[in-house]
C-alpha cells in the first residue's frame, strides 16, 4: 500500500473511532439513566444525549468524510478487511446523510424523556400516561423511515429494519415469522391442553433480591462473563450496554416472588455480553469490531437462556446452589463466597 493510501486509511479509522467514542459516551449516559440517575435529572440527561447524538451525526455527515470514503472505495490497494471497513462505513454514512440533524436530535431527546414516564407508567399500570410520548416516537420514526427511503413494493418499516438486519425486508421475513407462529401456537396449545402440570412453587417463593443477585453472580462466573470487563446492575427492563469489548455491562430485574425474572434475564443478557466481550479489541470503534446484526446478537442470548439455561444438564449442576438460596435455608447463598464486596 502506498504511503498516500495508508495515510487516507488511517485518517478514516481515526475519524470513525472519534464518532464511535461520541456514541459510546451517549450510551454511557443512557446506561446511567436506566440504572442510577435520579428521576429528576431526566430532562437534562435527555438534552445531553441529544447534543452528543447531534455531534456524532454532524461528524458522520461531514463532506470531507464522504470524499475520503469515495477515494478509498476506488482504491485497489486495500486488503479484504480494509475494503470491508470502508464498505460498511460508507453504508452507514449513506444512511446518515439522509437524516436531518434536527430529527436525529429530536428522536434522541424524545426517547430519553419517554424513559422515566415509561418506568412510572409501567409501575402504576397506567398506559395512558405513556401513550402521548409513544405516539410522538412513532411519528418521529415514520419521519425517519421516509427520509431514508425503501424499495418500491416495500413498506416504511423496511427502512428501519435494515439498520438492525442489513438486507432484510418484511417481505423476506414474513414467511419465516409465519412458520414460527404456527409452530409456537401448536406448542402452546399442546402445553395448555396437557394433563401434566409442573409444580412451580419453588419459583414463586420469597427470594430476597440479594439472594437472587448471589445466584446470578455464580451463574455469570460459570458462563465465563468477565466481571473485570463488565458489571451486573438492576434496571426496570434488563439490557446490555457495550462501550468496548473490555467494558460490557448487563442489568437484570428482581421480583421477590418470581425467581425466573432475574434468573433468565441475567442469563439472557450475559449471552449478549459474551458476544460483545468476544469481539476483537483491535477493531473496537470500527465496523469490523461491531456485531453482524441484531439477529446474530439475539441468537446468542437466546442460546444461553433457552438451550443452556433451561437444559437438564444446567440445572443438575446449579440446582444445589438454588436450594442454598431457598427461604427455608440460610439467608445467604453458598455462591455469595464468589462475590467480592465491591460487586455486592
């Protein structure tokens, strides 16, 4: 590779890593918003996130970046990895330049403001309180879809779907979903109509959150989740935030009378996190260090949650640990010994 091409390529990597860092800073504010931020701070937090989203968008839409990508796209000197980085960066930028800056900021701020309202609405079982903000978000997403555009014969949702599952359309996915629906309905009907009913009382007993947290940490340890590169916290809805393969955080939620909520929520999110922690550090902040698609991501979380977490082999191993957390035994679990004070 010539020195001139190498200089251009290095400049491209530097620019997209700067953009990624802004996005990660936005993500960190979002993580805090859903875990530790006091509710009254939400309006200011939403504005802060909107400002950062706008800055990243402006850098992404900079004409100089477009010219750099055009030059490198025509280069015959790049290897396959470098070509892939240029291709995927150009794909992302081509999408971004179709979106007005004002829409990007308004979407981010509205979504931020909606979060606290949603949490309270969910807690109070009052959908009417959240409905106006939800309606506004739907309208903004319609504007986004219109700005991006979609193929003739498609539907507006295709424009949004492509961001998470590149190349996918509702037309391609509808037949897959229909087969899954038919199989799910048959399985559900067979289960509901069966005379065999499992005894789930052990799952409904009173399990204090610290005990559930303890068994969660024990499971995370055995799954291979690196707690030196992540952490477990509580949120209204479980989620995973990745800022770098060396900083991948998960959350769960605790229901004292329904153990599966935290149990399988923790396993599910750890599946996402293991994927993120396994991405190559040397490509962090570039498309080569990103997940392939939401489908791939969800396959990992579902694999751990359902194929592993609900298997007989899994519970042959972990059932004694669960028994040690039983309300009829001591108030602490054996697995607490695996948790350092800083993790509790």
